[in-house]
């Protein structure tokens, strides 16, 4: 019983407080508080059973709480947007693993009069807490009737004391609510605290028509693209562009598998336009990744080399800003607006009377099984041709083949039985990680050499040029190591066990 909440009729507030005061709780003065519930766009804190509140009264205070979590309080001078805005220490560390690069965004704002009742034992230790929330109302969103709540918070190790407080409240005629004050306000405001999910998976059935299933997958991806569109333009955090780019790439993969399923009049222009959109996102995302990985790349070189590379990071940041400015222009363009409007219209509207392709009415499971089998064969055939002297471009093409296969499995995942899917994806993911490490090193070496030429032309310090050489060498070692590991990783994938998992997947859906 971490928290039990009761709604209190306005006329009964004094009687309720008197009842639990007699039990032993002492209430402090009422403070008018504005509380903002903060979370990431995808609701990471909520998903972890945590809650981050920004409370404003005389001070600005952050409160981190949750089930089986001792609340943590931190007074701040400014409202944090990213973790770097918080001072280093335990509070920030508790958030870091969950939040990562995501921005902390306001989800809900309410105003209330808050007073806290504390029950202490003979030694002065707190054994139960009750919070009275009076005159609660939303500051944004719909107008709701103001109300009063009392929340009983269990102190770990003293559950019986909290139970006694709850019993007293029930004795005076109150009934426990199913959710606390903030949750009730969120429900009244129509806010889903779970946030937005970019999952590619939608409910599908093997026997449904292929066209219906493909349209359902593409419609879900269109929602993800739209959800991350403005956040990418506004550069709220790097994950918006990442998720937008992934949704566009998944869309391209599904379109690539849609021949003889989607009408050519729809498929051909869609493939062309989404290829254009994907191309527009590449430079900004590459530079995002470079800067996100910067410390991991430079810290092993030592403090002096890392300091000498500061001008390189500055140039990277400038190029990143330019790339994002160009991308924002693309996303604001009439061409992009028309693409998404027409695409969503086609996905939402009933099909016309035009003759449908030959596979449109075939069972979805059979079509998807053939597409996955073909994508797997393409990956196997291409991987067997990779040797120590294979050009980097061919290794990159293999990486793209692996991604297409992974996207198909993700997008049509609800068709696939869980255990063999997890076994298969585990082996595929290990191969992808190797290919990704190789490609990232290749891209970043090429970019670093370009930056070196740019800085050298502007008279960069000698120590900066030396440090660039050191960083280039380190990235090249990563590339060489990844290439050396490829044969083993691919052999693990190109194995009877992988084939067994794949066959189990395909048999299950090929009806």
C-alpha cells in the first residue's frame, strides 16, 4: 500500500483532518503550489513506475517518487530540460539510465493548496505521511470542478501505521480512489501518461488479406512519422529525429516488400517520395550520432588530446546545426506536407474500384513469410561474399540488407511466434551490431578527415591536428577490429540454429 488516495467532500475537510490528527499526525501550514508533471515524450519514467514533479511555491523543487521508492527532493534554480541541467549527484544518476538523451517535457500542470501531515514515533522517526490537496484544478486544458484529495503515503517498514490512517479515513465515510491526484487530473485532461510509443508492431492475423495487413502496418508507421515530425523540426532532443528516421526507413522497407500487394499507382510514387525524405534526414542524424558518441571516442585518448579536439567538436556542432536547419526546411516544405497528407489520405480511405494486384487478396501470413525468406536469403548470399578485402561499400550494403530484414520482422511481428522470433532476432542483432560498428567508424573517419582539411585551411593549432590524427587512428582500429570480427559473427548467423528458428517462424504464419 505505497499510496492510497481519498476524495474529500469540501464540507468534510475539517472533520477528516481532526480524525487523523487525533491518531497522531501533525499537519504543517498550507502552501499554494503549482505542480508540473514531467516526463519524456515516450513516457519513460511512467513506464518505470516513477514520477517526476516540479513543484513551485517559495522555491522550485523536483520530487522523484514511485512505488517502493523513497521520494527524493532536489531544489533547483532553473527548470531542467535535459539531464545536463541538473547538478551531478544521486538525483541525476537515478534518472540517467532511463532518460538518456531525451528531453524532460511538461505533461500536466495543476494548482493546489498542499499541506503535509507527519506521524512520528517516540524516537521522532516518521512512520506515516498524509498529504492534503485542496482546491485542486488544472492550469492547462479543460475546466474541471475544483476538488480536494488526501493521499496516505506508506513509509517503508511501517505499513501498519499507514493502514491505521486509511482505516480512520474509511471510518469517517471516505472511499479510496483508484488513482492519485495527478493521475485523476491527467485523466480529466485527456492525457495519456504512458507517452507515445514508436513500436512498429500492430495487431495482425495470418489469414487477413495482404493489402489490409500492409496498409495497417504502413498506417501505424505514418502515425509515428507524424508524432516525431515537429519535435525533429524544433530539435527538442535527438531521439525525435532518430525515431522519425527509423519510421521512414521501416516504411521504405515495407513498400519495398509491397510489389503485387499495393497498387502500382500508389506504390511507385510513395517509394520515390519516401526515398527523398529518408535522404534528407541522413546528414543531421549522422552528426547527431557523432556528437552523442564524442566522449566515448575521445576520452580514451586522454585529457590533453580531448582538450585539443575541442575545435573539432565546435565545427561538428556547427555542421550539425546547419544540417538540422536544412532538414527543418525540408520538413516544412510544401512537398513534404503534400507527401504526408496524400499518404495518410490513401491509408485512411476505402479502396476504390481499381483492379488490385494479384497478391492483394492472398493471406497476409503467406505473403510475409515469402518476403522474410527472400530477405534472409539476400542477407546470407551477400554475407558469404564478404572477405577481408571486400570494399567497405559492399559491407555497408550488407548492413542495409540486415536492416531491411529486421524491419520486416518488427513491422509484422504480431504474426510471428514469440520464442523463435526472439531466438532469430538475437542472432540477427549480433550481426547488425558488428556491421553498425564498422559503418559508423567508416563514416566518422571520412568526416573527420574532411574536418581536418577544413581546420588545417583555417590555421588550426598543431596540437589539434595531432589529436585529429590520434582520433582517426583510434576510429580506424575500431573499423579494423569490426571487420576482423565479421567472419565469426556471420558464421554464428549463417548456422543451422538460425535456419531452424527462421523455419519455425515461417511455418507458423504461412497458412
